[in-house]
């Protein structure tokens, strides 16, 4: 979990590439939630 809103999508990609693990970026989750909310 990368718990800072300041991490960019590039940081997510780099961490995923080096750790070979799933990476959770709150910025991506929040944008998905807002998108879902307004599609109702």
C-alpha cells in the first residue's frame, strides 16, 4: 500500500515492476469511486 496521495502513477508502476507484487494507490481508488458515484 502506497499511502500518500503524492505518489504518481509512475511510482506505482516502478514499485510493481521491482517488487512483482500488487500495488495499491489511493489516488487510483478515489478516482474510481468518484467515477462510479457520478455514473449512478
